[in-house]
């Protein structure tokens, strides 16, 4: 199994070296594809020193396009049989990789979602943010006849074949609902596993905002009735 870890990055100069080391410490990644989405805080300069070292490949967007655009760039560049999306903000712990990969390794899943709501350890904070996530997941389940617990999770792992012929138009945080809608419509085998979660709040630099929830709603509705 060749695992490509895709890390979209935007203004994470304080965290980028830490997340790279945490991924490397798992000793599971064949390559680490980092896409910097036009950072202006010094992240790019740090990454340029890391490029080419210890399985790291760095791709630079000349201007900020959004998380979805960075993930799509990473997916196109990744060479592994299995792709894993890893946020750079330290909310998700790479020590969960074995749990995330197990259903695919055992041949029972094509896609694995790491759910923040299946009982894993987590920091206690941001109640309304959790409510919004659960409402969006409920809407997903109603529209697509599924039983997901965490559609918006940042931990998505999938076989390369899952995205063959798939066009992702999302540029920002609407990547999550568009990707989910399309894999559900394609009837891929999806598993969820519990993960740990250490969310940061808005004072700590959390980037997703309320308007992203409304965009997610529209995305879910739109792709229920179109490709």
C-alpha cells in the first residue's frame, strides 16, 4: 500500500513543522504532498526549506484560492494508491492513521471518514459549531439516504479509484459536502471510525465561518440533483 498524505496549508507558520513531523513519525506515508494556498505569514518560506526532504513534496499556489482548491491540487499530484487528507492546524492527530486505514487494508471499504462524534477523545469547546456540523450531516443523510455521523470531518481517506473521472469544483470549505455527495451517489463503500479531535476556536485561528455552513447547504442540495 502506497499512502499519499495531502496537506492543504494556509497561514500555518506556527504549526506546519509540527504536523509534518507528526505525519513522518507514523512511518506510514509514502509521500507527503503539501499545497500552500498563498500563505502570507512565512509558511511558504518554511516549506521551501522542507521541500524534497523526508518524502515531502511542496506545491505553491501563487494566490489564495481556498481549501478545496488546495486539496484538488494535492489529489492531482499525489501518486499513492491510497490518499489521506490531513489538515495542518493540529486539530486532527496522525496517530489515528492505523484506525483510518484498517477498513481499506482489510478490503471492506473504499472510503473511510474519521468521525469526531463516535466517542473518541476530544477537547470540550464550540457547542454551536458542533450543532452546525450535526445539522449538515443530518441533511446529507436525508438527501442521500446514508447514516453518516460526521460529513464535515477533515479526515477523509480513500482509494485512488474513488476519484477517477470525478471533477471537484469546490474552491473553499464546500469541498467536504461536494466530495461526500459525489461518493455517495457513486455508491462507494464508506466506513466511519472514531478519531480524537482537538478543535481550536476562532481566537486561536480557526478559519471556517458561519457563511461556510450556508454554502455547504447549497452544495448538498445542488449535487443531489446534478453531477
